């Protein structure tokens, strides 16, 4: 195993950036409407620094420990996104470090975030993770559960619901995921139409390396790209 070199990292970023621009153009959207999160999980902080030097400010991690390890040794204006499944006992470590928690998938988790955010006197921005495809192996709520949960969360004073997140299936052809992204967008419209206090649906976090262009065409405001920028991940 080895990490890709600096030049390759820079080239990958340029390529992803070009594809994001093209997808925005195809769908009549402005480039500024879409935020690229570079998903740096399992990758060293040197690589994060290289991308930072190229202008990237948003990074995604799926483990609280990795945010805690990397944040102190990297520039302070980096925005760390918690994109992975979050256990309740890890909430207290991350509420004041993540700019956005993408993976809220239960009332119990939201209650824990509310409790810890209250202690820090913070209002924590979150997304609701919806398992649109209904895959057994994935975290996330059903659409119905999400609709019910937003009503409850509108009463939480230390949580600000900003939108929705989904992880689409790993498919051969990204077009297969178009209906999933379309569905998440539609769910956000359904929620907006309910006019619930304190609930915003400005953020749609959807699309990864294999399907971010399709996700942008369907309305993604955040795409989470790991492999496409950093190269293959090695575990263990
Ligand atoms: C790892 C991960 C990504 C990035 O996946 P790639 O296919 O490498 O782009 C995006 N979102 C979440 C939630 C992840 O855990």
C-alpha cells in the first residue's frame, strides 16, 4: 500500500472540480451552489494540507477519532464534516468540532446532541440521514421516520436541521442512482411545504465518487468525494 503523491492529488482535485463544473452547467446551476467535501478518512493530514493549499476548506470524516486527531495539527479554518454513523457516546467529543453532522438517524441520537450542545451553549447544524434505497446494510431513516422526526426536532433549541443526507447504493452505472437522488430532493420539498418552524432544507448532501455528477444534476448542494480525490482507501 502507498498513498498517491502530491501531483496526483492535485490532478485528481482538478478533475473532480472540472466534472462538478460540467454537471452544474448541464443542470443550469451555479458552481457556488455546490460544496465539495473532500472525504479524508484513513488519509494522513499531509494530504489534507496539500488540498488545503489548493483551496479546499471542507473535509469529511466518518470517525470522531480522526477529526480529533487531525483538527489540532491542521489550519483552524478547516470545516470538519461528520459524515459517518455517530454513536451516542461519541457525541460529546464532536459537537463543538464538526461544522455539520450529516448522519442523524434517530430521535435518541438527536436528544444526545441537544443535551451536549446545550452544555456548550451551541446550536449544532445537522442533516437527517435517510436510507432512500432501503438497503438493510445502511444506516438512515425511512422517509416517513424523517418526516415525523423533523416535527419533533423543530422544538430542539440547540439543534438546527439544515437538510438531508443519503448514501446511495454502490452501483455499476451511476444513472441507477438518479431516482434515489430525485427522491431525496422530493422529500426535502415535502418537508419545506410543511412550513415547520426552525427547520431548513437548504442542504442536500448526496453523491460520492461514483455518482456525484448525477447527484448534482438532481439538486445536491454537497457532494462527498473520497476515492476520486485521495485514491483508494486502505484499511487495517
Ligand atoms: C467514505 C464516504 C464517502 C466517500 O466515498 P467515495 O466513494 O470514496 O467517494 C462519502 N460519504 C460517506 C458517508 C462516506 O462514509
